[in-house]
């Protein structure tokens, strides 16, 4: 349950001299008016008992406090009797003041009445009950919010604030139209900070009711609440932040809050370390933590420089052992030369971090931030200042319910890396998942690398707890999206651990998928390095003393490096190759794509082909290609078609990856001799004819052509397949270029190539163009093409017009007006256009 706004701020006491001074000022400023003797007697009869009963104003900090009895239990019996008699005498005047709120009374009388009732309501729940016993009282109070007097609006909003602090009266306040009237009041161009505070605190109290939050959020209040977060008055900021924190407790309102722009505003307030911002920081953190439960909104919060860190309890940090006698080092392992004995208290790293900006160190900003954050968090852990256990019971219960907190990215990254070094399984798991969630940008991934997260994550891959392994593999997978971090993961020796995990017989599917994804990225990056290096060598450039690195620099892989040794072990390990083959045969299409890319990299060396062939790679390729032959049926429902579209896309990508691997294996005779070329040709043909996406058919077509070229040498295949490639891959691809390309040159080249294919005289080619939807883009191209492109377009359209079934589509595409214009201007192609018009129905 969210917090309830308190009511510490009260108007001047009616018995106070300043109050009468303010009355005299109003008397001089407004129309002549004087307090009648009857009104004065009524007012004094109510106020004097209040002064005797409540010499100190009671604050209603929450619902329970507001509903509690304000009388002191230590009072003596005579005092109790005297208080009871005073309260009974004052209660008799409440009805009169409520009656004076009526619309038929003088505005200044109503102002005096509402101010007195507000003062009276701060006496506690019994006083509020005394006011609420009069039906329609709240409606009269709400009507006063329309007053042009700031004092009247303040008193009315203040009374609504104290009444709404009692849970049983919140619905009464809401049903009286208070939310709508307060919304209108807050829209006024000029309001005093007191009116804003009382109005917002009323909404703060009402927002604790889950049913009322939607009414508040769906009003036009959200933009105003965001604006009030930047108000000069701290109390107004706190009230606005409290409302937003309560609204964030309802997930259905999250989208409205984010669209209103609360995340940047709340993040700025949370990062403000001013002592005056203590309350607003708490409310901002509550709201942002609720929003961070959504994956997409969590990304927006991280982009504002905040990291979600798990709250694991102070006891978990007791296992932290800082290297107090070790000499400080940089996150990348660089040693610092010793100039004096290290501190026995382990403060050397802290002092280095605190003074790094004052020294002339030649360090990157990420390393500086990593040192500062790591030193600060380790120092806090050493002195036991992280998540201190000695807190009040209410705070302890709140921290147990709240499993995460938000820190600035420098401290958050360091804290997550520190938790990785603890012994608590749950803490390590939460930290690894938090690292994965925070790795949304290159900046954050590099920050985790510089903070020393990679070494600990790679070491945890060999942990005996599979839950930790899954979380760590997930973190490494997200971090490996950076080429620089990917190279660092490889240098930390992750390949060996990945190999061991894949060879484990009981590895879970989740862990298997994460490991395969990261491993495929490593091999793809290394393959790109080699290809880029060989391309530059073939260009004649001198790279003997340079390298081609994954981050764009030139770096040749060192064959003697540890990762190269592990790679050779992988390629020659029959059990590891067998594991990959089995995964290729039985896994999901998305995983098959990754495994195929790993095997493709391994077979770049001819020495590895024997081990891959011996592991039965043809069975895995056959299983993938058989899945690619399946397509949706016409009887599927819309939902099934949508599901089939996703599945077909994945199967098409898997078939393309398998075809690419098969094409590479066909270069080696030892593989070609053991496969059934007719069977693979049949599978590839079916994929080419299936409904898999067109962009996945490229490698299928290339592999078919390569099979045909190999078959020509041995005369094993007696039928050509190039025509099927043309019909099912080349023509649809050219039609797609004509219809979707933004470049006129690309469309012109596509129509010229398409004309060459159709000019061969094969009727199936024209049918393939029509079936691929080529008539409409062809007519559109006729309207803007010139020269050879126009001539090719007219030639294709003429061939299509020879089939009567295409006439309706040609006319519907608007070909007739376009052709008539060509004929009328007597251009070079007007005779071709005339022939087409004669074939079309008039």
C-alpha cells in the first residue's frame, strides 16, 4: 500500500493574532465586511475547546494514525471528563459551521467556516467523524474548490486532505467529484504553493485506493503531475512524486506513466543527493522500481543512468573477502608499480579511486569509472555499510518485500560485480540476471568488462549449480553482443568451459541455447577476422606487422594463443563434434542455425572435415532440410497462419544455414562420396518450392547449383535444376526488387535481367512473373522508365499479355492509360505499346 499524505501544514490558528490581522487586511482589501457577533460567538465556542483538547496539532501521517484516538492514555480522569465535556460542547457547533458552507451564505463567511472546520478536523479521527456525520458536507467542501480565493481553496483542499487520510471516507471524497475539481483547480495558471500542496496531498491519499488510481490516471492529471516534479517548492514535488509512486503500483497504468514522460523526471530526482530530496528520492525509487518490472520500461530506466541491483541482505556480504594486503590493479589486469607498502586496512584502492581525477593518469574514462565504483563499493562492503541490518522493523519488512534497488550506473555496475564474488547462490543468480538486463548498450557492456565482471562470470561457468550456470551464460550471451567484450570473453578461456558444458549429458535446454549462441558469435567473429584479413592481403596491402581485430583494428589471430589451442581441440574431439551433430539433428530451428554456423567455421580447415564427416553430419543436415520442406496449409485459421509464419521463417533460416554448410562440405570429396546426392537434391528442390521466405532461398539455390555442377562430372544427375532455381528463386527475387527497392537503378537492373530470362521463350517464366505479383510493379515502372528499361518493361508486359488470364490484372494495374500516353507521344517504343493495347480487351 502506498503512503498517505500527512497534514502537518495547517492554517494559522483562529486564536492567533496573525489570524485577525489577516482578517483586517481582507476587510480593507475587499468590500466592507465585519464579523458578526453571532459568528464570533460560534467560532470561539468551537475553537476554544479545540485549543484545550489539542494544544499540539496531531499529524495524520497514515491511515492508522488518522483513525486512532487522539486522546492520551496517560491523562488523569478529571482531564478526561473535562476533555469529554469540551468535545461535546464543540461538537454542537460543527453542524452550524457545516451549514455556513452553503451556497447561499456570504463568500467570506464560507471561507471562515471552511478554515475553522479544517483546523477542527486536524484533531483526529473523532473530529473527522463529527464532520462526516452531516450528509452532503463533502459536496459543499468540494464546491469551494471553485472559489477565486486562494485561502478558501487551500482550506477546502486541506479539509479534503485530512478526511481522505481516513480510509473509510476516501470513496465518499472521490464520489463527491473531488478528483475532477482538484484537476480543474490545478489547471489554473497561478496557484500558491500551499494550494498546490493541499490539493496534491488529497490526491496522494486517494491514490492509495487501487480503484481510484485509474480515475486519477485517466484524467488529464498526469502531464500536470510530471510538471509539478519540477516545482520550486519541495513539498509540491514530494506530493507529486507520492501520487506517481502510488499510481505505479497498478501495472495497467504503466504505459500512461511512461507516455507522460515520468521516467526521465524521476531519474533526475533520484540522482539528486541533496538532503532536502530525501522523501522525493524514496518516492521516485518506488515508482521506478515498479516500472522496471516491465522489460521494455527497464531499458528506458537504464538509459537514464540507473541500474537495477538486487537487495540480498547484509548477511550475504559477510562472505566478502577483500584483498586488503594486495596491491591495487586496473580492471584489465595491468599492474601498478609499487612505491610504498600497501595499507594493511585495504584503503589503497579506495584512495586511488577517490584521487584518480586529480592525477595525470593516462586512462580511459571507463577504466576510471570502474576503479572509482569498485573501490567505493568494496570499501562499503568492508565496513559493513551495504544493506545494514540494524534498521527499524518497518524498514526491514519493506526491504524484504522490495527485492531490488536502483543505483547510479557507476555504483550499480561495481555492486553487481561485487555480488558475483560472494558465496550465496541466490545472490549470484540475481546479480548475473541483473547484468544481463543492464547490458543494453555498448557503453554498459564495456563498463562491465572494465569493472572485472568477465573473469568472474567465466569462472562461474564451472559452478556445480546449474541455476548459476544458466544465469551466467545468459549474462555472457548479452555481453557478447559487443565485439570488444566478445574478444575479452574468449581471452578469459570461455571456450573450454563452453565445450565442457556442451559435452555434459544432462545440460538443460536453456543453458544449451545460451552457450551455443555465445559460441557461434565467437566463431563468426573469428571467421570475419580471417575473411577480412585475407581480403586485405589479396588487395596487396602489407599487414605483416598488423592485426585485424573484431573491433575494427587489424589483428591476425595468433595460432599459439590459448583460444586457438582450445579450438583445435574442439575440431579434433570426436565427442564434441558428435554433440554438435546431435544438437543439429534434434534441436529447434533457431538453435540449428547457430550450430550450423559453428560447424561451418570448423570445416574451413580440411583437417577437420574427417572428424565432422565421421560424426554423421549428413544425418543432421537431412533433418534440418526435411523441416524446411514443410509449409502452411490453406485450411489453417488466422491464428494458425500467424504461428506458421513464424515457424516457417525459422525453418527457412535453418534450411539456409544448413545449405550454406552443405555447400562448403561439397568442396571436399571425402564428404561428397558418402552422401546421397539425389536425396539431397530432392530435399533442396522441395524447400525451393515451399513457402519459406524468399531471402532464405538464396543459399538453397546456390547449393542446388553446386550439386548440379558436381553431378555433371560424374553423370549422376540426369535432369537440370537451373530452371527450377530460376522459377522459384531468381524470378521472385527480381520481382521483389522491382516492387520494394527505393533505388531506380536497382529496379532498372532487375527489369533488364528479368527480360533476359523471359526472352528465352519459356512459358513457365511468364507464369512465374505473374504468380509472384510482378504485373503491378511492372506497370508502375513503365510510367517512369526510359530507354532500355522501358523497352524491357514493355517486352515483359507483352509476353504476359499473351496469356488471357493476365488481362484483368494488367488492366486493373492501370496499364491502358500508360500505354496510350506512350503511343500518343510517338516515342521510340510506341509500336510495342500499340501491340500490347491490341491484345488487351477494349
